[in-house]
């Protein structure tokens, strides 16, 4: 099971796709955002271990996004930049980036930089648990305790619970979840939700914890 969750922020569809495929092959959990506004919303709800942010994006650029994120988070950030000028590199480091890599670059170099930062600044919660009545969910290992049967959480189920538990009682739109989870079809989210309910609900057809909010999305209620 992947230990670290990364977010790639780049307006170039090809770069996002290539980097995502490469990093997944290196056993990372990877989400993507096509602009800074989308990324900012995702970072507010999801606990990422590292962000890879392109500098030159339309609207809010990578520098602006980094400043926004540094107002409330110390998550490690690597800047992707086509800029060669030292002042641009320095500016990125001054506003809170942990490292930078200039385009074009070899994916292997990015992987090495990511691993170096994660070794020094691991933000992964090792004891993230959720208590649902007599059931204890460990989101760091995927284990489920308190059941009479041997079950565990899948990667996607863990990600869903991480997002929903970030703000218990608040609904999350289907579109946001589908994008955050990197699903290509809406049906995939439905399947994950149904499977998760079968694991954590006494009566999956009448859920007590993982509920559907009509016209809004999904909400997690915690005792």
C-alpha cells in the first residue's frame, strides 16, 4: 500500500498525466489539479505529504498558490519551473518552497528530490484513526478492528475517509471527490462508497455514518 500521497499541480495535461503515471509506478498515491484554484481547495480538505507545483500557470500562479498554502500548512512543496533566472528560484524558496526543479527534467530526478524531502520532512500521520461506535478504523494501515470478520480498507476507501473525516458532518460534492480521487468515471465512486458502507455500516442500505446528502454529495457522521 502506498505510504505517501502527492499532489501534482500543472495546467499542462500531458505533464500531469506523465508524472502521475511515473509516480504511481514508484508506489506513490497521486492526485492532480489543473490549476491553482482547484489545488487550493483540495489542500484544504486532503492531507497531502508533498505538493509538486508548476510556477507558470494562468490566473493564480505557483508563487501565489505557495503563499496561500503557507498561511495554514507546512506541507513540503517542490516548484516546477522553466525559469532560469536565480531571482525566480530564490523567490520560490523565500516564500516557502522546499526545492525546485527546472524544466525539462528527468522524472527520476524528481523522484529523488521527492524522496529526499520526505525523509527529512515526513508529514504522514502514523496514528490516524476513526472510531465509529465499536469499530476502529486505522487509516495509516487500513485495518478495521471490532468486526467479527477479517476486513481491511482499500487505498481508495482510505482516501475517501481521509477527505470526509477532515470535516465530519460537512457534505462533499461528488465532483470534488471524483476529481480528488482521480477517478475517470462517476460509477467508480459509487462502487467504492457501496463497498465501504458494507464494511463499516451495520445496515449498509440505511447508513448511520457514511450518508448521502441529496443534491450535495456525501457526509461522514462520527459519534
